[in-house]
């Protein structure tokens, strides 16, 4: 077999103009092929090529600055982006906002599974995921700006059931990453924090007649990789680029308890120290954010039950995971994240998607199969806006393209959904004393609106499928009913009229007696 090892610069020269480029990754540098993306960026800046790329990715990739998808965010280099989550690439968000690219969003699970369907030569992905949301062709069809005109998804009827068909297309180049490679192109992901859809993306590109290029930290000899360690077989790989200084993520170089190679007896054992940003205020001057988040998490956690299969979303919901870990109760539940990981102590912030001491790691398309089939008992998710019909928006806020990541795949299929978040945003201030909450300053942004800007979660679809839906905030708890959003509980110290009803753009159903939340 030929030696497939080449330089990053040579790999970048293989990307043709107008190619559909597929890549994978997650926030914090998780399984991110940054060296290859940097080589493509360098080639474009020095030669003006390649041009007119169509980029597809399922999760957020980047550092909100220069790395990841930010490296491809140049007018001319990219023509079209289909991304599941955009906040880690503000430069790509800016191109979308300025109509310099065609911007589309598809659910992360749909994107990962679509790559598998493309690789298998099937007629796209047929699924219920996305019905009633902005990716439904009866709404926006996943289009996020005026420049986006393509039809990526269509309605079909099978056995009297309305479903969505996400259309297939060829993938010309896959830009991926692994831990170890041999000269034949066999790729191990053994030091990576997740598998994501690495195999599915490689399969899609190879079987489309395209190229598969993979960066890896080290090269080993022929036959040195155990067969069970190889996640991408050499038969699918065209080029290997060795990056000796490839870190496991942005925050630290390598931690075997993150990749599942070693189990720490104490979850804190071996945990890297993450320093706060240089401009962070001193701890004594921090706002009341952490107690507030803890209160919301404490109330949301009361929805847990023994042996529940659960998922935690990004932001305030991962406070529930912290609470479970702090109480030493991780073994009482089956914790999952969409990246394909089960169990362990979940990391948060820029390292959302990482877990220490995980019990299992599978490919993300298979994880989304589990979710789509109804395997989740409870999902704890954030929300940007919620309206009177129980619709939730997390995908387009303030006119910016955000994207849902795995939110749609998860929220639409869990038996119970618990939305967790603050009642208002931007500038709100509280005084918290013995779990009694008083508001010192109202927020500038209302989150309970008459009509959400975009439907990322459909209340109507949830009611039709029999889901239980709660919304937990620091002021009140709401439940979705056939008649609309019903006030379920009121937080201690909160004034119903002034702090809740007058701060909402719609009138919820208010019972004669309102229980006080046990925060």
C-alpha cells in the first residue's frame, strides 16, 4: 500500500474550487482538524484559492476568535455554509449577517445522520426530526438569510405519516482528525474526547468520489494499530497529515480521563486547572449569576427520578449536571450527551461536550438514533425565547444566526423536556437571601414573548406527541398545556404581578392557588 502521509500544505492544495467540504468538531477544540483548516486558510490568503466552497458541519467549531470555522470565514473562500451551530465562529456569523454567504442551519443529529445516508447511497435522511420547527419547509426550510435559496428539505408522506426528507448531495472533501495514523491511512481516535461523526463524514466523502484527509498527532508503523482502535479504515482515507503538537483541546494538551483511556478514582484527579480569563472580575465582585444558576438547577433537578436516561444542554442546564455530580449521584442516572458519550462528570463552558470518566463512547449518528427513537426520559435544555404556545427559540436571537446544535433532535424526542433559564436577560440584578429572591433591576430583554422569532421547539408538536414540557426560571415555573402556558409555581419573594405577569408579553394561565417553588 502507498504511503499516504503528506504535508498540511499539500493537503490544502487538494481542495478544488467549488467543493463541498465536510468537517466535524465541537466547542473547545473537540476533534477539530484545526491544522488542516489553517492550511486551507493560508493557501487562500496567499493564492486566492480555493474559492466558492460549500461547507457543512453539525456542531459548533471554533474559539469565537480565529480557530476552527473562523479560518474559512472569508468572502470568496466560502459560498455556502450548512452549519448546526454557529456561535463559536463569529466571523462566519458576520458573513451570514452581511449576506456574503448563503447561510443554512440543520439540526446536528440530522446532519450527522445525513452523512451516513449519503455514504450509504440512500435517498437522503427520512425522519420526523424538525417537523414544526424552522427547518420544516412550511416555515424557513433551514434558510437563515436572504441569500439562502436552496431547498434542503421536503415534506413526504409514508403510510399516512408526514415526515421530512433531507436531500442528499455529494461531499467532495472531508477534513477530519484522529489521534494516531499508520502509513496506510488507518486512523485511531483513542485520545479524542469523542468520536462524533468521523466515520460517517469519511464514508460520505469517499463514496461520493471525494477526498478524505485526516490530521493525526503521531504516525505509527504498519500493523501497530489494534484493529479495534481504528475508527476510520485506511480504505476511506486519501491523505494523512501528522501534527506532533496537536492538543486534545484548547484548554489543555492531554488528559487520559477525558478520552476514556484511564479512569480517575477521584473525578478531580488529573483535572486540568482552567484559569479564568484575564479580564474576569475578582470573585468577590462577581454578579449573582452563580447562585441564580444554582437555584434554577436545584429546582430543575427535582424532575429527576431513579435510573432516568437524561441529557444536558449547553449553558444553565449543565448546572443540573454539576449538582448531580456534587451530590455524588451520577450513578443514579444514565447521563448522555449528543457527542456520543455516556456517564462521567460533564465539563462545561467552552468544554461542553467533554466528560471525565465516561462509561461509554459511541459515534454521534448512533447516539442520535437513540434519541430519535425515544430513548431519552428527560432533557434539560436552555431557551432564548418562549411564547404563549410553548414554542421555543434558541436558533436565531437578535437577528444573529445561532443554530440549535443537537437541540431539535433532543428536545423533540425526550419524554419530558425541562427548559432552564433566567426569566429575563441583559442587565437583570437580584438579591438572594436564604433562597428568597428579590429583583433589584429588571432585564432589558424579555424572554417570554408574544411570538418567538424562530421556532426551534414546537409546542404544538410536543402536545401532539404527548411530551411533558416544563420551563424553570428563577421567578416561576411554567408547564405547557393544551390551553397554553400555565403558571405552575412561584419563587419565594417574587411578586406575581410586578415581577412575572407585567414582564411577559403574553398572559399565562394563572391558577387560583399557586404553590411556592422549593428552590
